C-alpha cells in the first residue's frame, strides 16, 4: 500500500464553532477594547518555545488613514465576514503590538508567513530512541509469516517422535538430532520457563509519541505446556498517553485435561474481542479480528495577544490481532500477531469573537504502524540425551516486528487579516503565523526482537511418563 494511502489527510476546520466552543472564552470586554488585554505571544505546547528576536517598534494604525475601506462603519474581510471598523483596528493594533514584542512586524515584514515556535528537544530525543529501537531488531533472513498450516505441520513432526523415536525417516532422524543437540549440557529441570519482554517507545511526554510494550512466557513441566502473552500499543499527541490496543492471550495444553485457547483484546479502552475455546484431544483455531478507533483531545496551541488558537488533535485507524493455534495433549503451537495502524488528524480554530483571524492545519503524520508476530511452540517430547532417551520440553519462541512510527510533519497556522496598501489602493491583506507540532523523518525498522529454541530434559525415562 502506498505510504500516502495510509496517511490520514489532515482536516482543516476554519473557526469551527464546535471546536471554538470547547476553548477558553475571551475575557469579558476584550471584544470591545483590546488595549487592556495582554499583548504577548505564547506557546502552550509542552517542550515548545516561541522564536524570539529583538523587539521592533509598532506604530498604532490610524483608522482615519484607511477610511476609504470603511463602509457604513464596517470592514469586509477576505472571507466575506464583516466586522465593525473600530473593533477591527483595535484588534489589529493589539496583534501587531504582540508580534512586535518578539521581533516580527505584522505589516512591514515582507515575508508572507511567520515561523512562530519550535521544539528544542524533540529531534534529539527521537535520535536516541531510534538508536535504541534499531539495536533491538536483529536482521531476520528468510523470515516467513506463520499461518495455522505451518503451526500444525511442525506439531505433527514433533508428535511423531512420541510413538516412533527410532523411525529411520530422514525428517524424523534430523529432528531427533536437533533435539539432542539443543539439550545443552544434559542437565535436568522440573520446569521450563522462557520469559521475554519488549518495550519500544519514542517521543516526548504530552507532546508527540508512540509505544509498543509487552511480554511473553512459554513454559512447560511434567503436567503440560502453556503460553502467556500480553501486548499494549498506544500513543499521544499533545495530551496524556492513550492506549490503542491491549491484548492478552493464554494458551494451555495439559497432558491430561482440557486444551484451552483464551484471548481478550480491548481497543481504545473498550473490550471488543474475546476468544474462549476448549477441547479434550485436539484443538485448532485461526482468525483475524480488528476494530476502528478514534482518540482525540482539545488543547490550546498558541496565543498572539487576544488570538487564541486551539486544536482538536487525535489519531484514528484500525487495531486488532491475528492468531493461529494448534493444541494436543502436552503440545502447543501458536502464533499471535497484534497490529495497529494509527494516523494523526488536526482540527484548528480561533477562540475569538472578532473574525480577524482564521486557523487551520497542514501536514500528515503516521503516529504508529506496527505488526508484531509472536510464534511459539512447546511440546513434551522424548529425545536422546548423552546416550539416554528421556522426556523433556522442546521449546521455540520468537517475535518478529515491523514498525513505522512518528513519520511526517504537522503544523498549525493562524491567518491574520490587516489593512495594507497594495497597487495604490487600500486593501485587506493576510499573513500566516505557523507553529510546528512535529517534523520527523520517523523510525522505520523490521527484524527479530528475539528468537530462541532449546530442549530441556525433565530427567524422566521414556517408560515413566505416559501421554
């Protein structure tokens, strides 16, 4: 799928009434007299700062100079809205004074756009996170995504050893040799446990970030084998972290009793998937489940005096998991693959009753795309260890991950209207003030987080354990 097809198009909301209603209302009386309001420029984003140069002078605009633009006491703006001339000039003077305080002139500056803010630490933090994430992914040559047929085929070969350990087929002998060589120093254990955690995260708290965390445990003993895994994927844009997907899986194959597959998944904090299947002699399941989500918050972005820009920012997409499991008494094979595709969107608005400014957003951002496949196998099986045939646990576990996160750019702008002289005539001109949210080449990587296989002897002779 093309990259652009998986990126959300940023929505533009020009002075959206619903969004503006969620923002702080102007202080009482400001719409009548702006001179009493604080003429400063501020960024409200955690970790961001306003780019400040040496202050410049601002000379108050004289309404009388532009009287040719005034019709019946009103000024008509480029968007067709009308505003009282007195209020318009008072607001423009207030905004001009605020911008002058950070070294930018609303009128005399020839540039059509002003870069208002920056995040001084985000890029550095992303580099550190990228180096860590890349180091955790090992190259995986000839990696193949598992399916139920793969799981069942491998399990069939292992189960064959229970009844025909000495069968002379080349496949059987090769597997028997592999088990013996994987037995290490020949020591014994009463229980085998392979526990593997993972944590992949990048970004900045209450700014922009994403994470993938989880842990898996593959275990076995004389009573059976089992797999427990948990995975959580989430992200945040200018607000606290929000959980996108939470998955828990328990797969148990006792040598006597019910075989069980239990999976529970929640998306955006709501339980949406539940699998609970059991059987006595064998159990084979496969499915792919997914759910769309939309998580958002309304936050203040920046202020230029009386102009307060707010935004509804969030991420939307699809989350779910794919799985396949094949169980027999004392034997399990499974793959569990949680996946998330989340892209960001922005709706910006002005919290101001005087329509001298408009707001919008530009850019596109992949917050996180992740597909993480856990493949595991645990089987009670006999093998020849140091000349003796004994029962043990043959275990294989691995996680392959394909990750793309924080790729793209987002910025919010305010378009300010002011009087100007153009082509020997008085007109209404506009200037955009941009505040970047994020500018990032992102982190893209694919590989194994881990892959391990071994045979652990239980020290039990072949005739002392029956399955």
